[in-house]
């Protein structure tokens, strides 16, 4: 339970005390009474208002606090005498628990404040504080060093990935298609070697025509056409085209192939 001054009407999510110095003026919130007796807060507030209407107790002051959702709400700040009357009205069997709670609160208020000046005059206390601070400083420096390393690694990765990003933007975002010769030149090899590699990986048939699965995956496309043969007449043709998505994948596969050859 937090202790604070209710004279300023400040927002609080814990029980207020009107005075930490004078126990006879201490108050307990209606919310804490509700928790103590296992009742709803609104039920406790109604009981307070009924007893005040009958002049059994005085109507206690309302103090604003923030509920669990951060919304402003109101609670009563009730003096010690009236808390006994309210608990006796609500749940007499909890009176003993209320007595124990007041004793605990009064003991907390009666405890002397920690004497910081006396503690600081003790060499052992000073040594302990200095050791703790040095430990915290060392830990912070270690964290800063680790963050610096991580930032450096990120910068290196961004620099290393820049060509890949540029290549991706160039071939994928443009939605352009490439024939085998154009794709081979971009990848850094020859047309024949690239087609051989694509046959090996199951992208094209023996006659270099694209497999339907690769077309449906958006990796390849096909261009159909015809040409006039001098003796056989019009003959249909099928040219394999590589999409930007396919070119990006092919380049990665080709680079992986080169890395495997170097190992």
C-alpha cells in the first residue's frame, strides 16, 4: 500500500494517508476496505453513503485515482474509527483482519526514517555503495561495447547487401523479361552454360523449353512465334524468357554453385 497526502487531491492508484506523522489522522481508502473484505468497491461505497445518511458516520472525502484502465475514478478516504463501523456493517467476521491491517499500517508510519547521513559516515556503507556503482558502470560500458559491435555488423551487412538490393530492384521491380543470352550476360556467364545449368536444375527441357511448373511459379515465361521454312512452310517456335523473379533466383543459384566449386 502506497502512502501519500490526500490534501492535494492528487491521483493515486493506492491507499492514501492524510498524514504520515499523525497516526490518529490516518485514513484508509474504500478500495482497500473492499479488497480486505472481498467485496466490490461500489458496494463498499454504497454502504459508506448509507451509513453517512443515517449519521452513523460522517461522509468521508472523495479522492480521485486512476483505475486499472487508466481512467479517473473516485474513492472514499475513511478515518480509522469509521472503517470499523463499515466493516462491521459489511462483514463482521473480517473485523480481526481490519485490526491487523491497521496495526501493520501504524507500525509502518511509526518506523523512523532511514538516516542517510549516518549511513554515509560508515566506511563499509560507502565502500558497498562505491562497489555497486562501479559494477553498474562496468555493466553499462559492456552493454555499450556490445551495441557498438552490433551496429558495426549491421552497417557491414547493409554494405554487403547493397549490390543484392540494387540487383533485386533492377530486375524484379521493373517486371522485365530476359532471353537466355541477356540473362547469361547479367549473371556473368555464357548462354550455352546457363541453359545447360537450367536443364540440370529442371527449369527447361532438353529442347530448352520451359517447364509449366516454372511458368506457374512466375520464374519463366514463353514467347510463341513462327518462322517460314523454305521447304516445310510455317513452323511454330517457342522461346524461353526469364522473368525478373526467375533471374534473381538463378543468380543466387549460380553464385551458390560457384561457392560450392571453390570449396
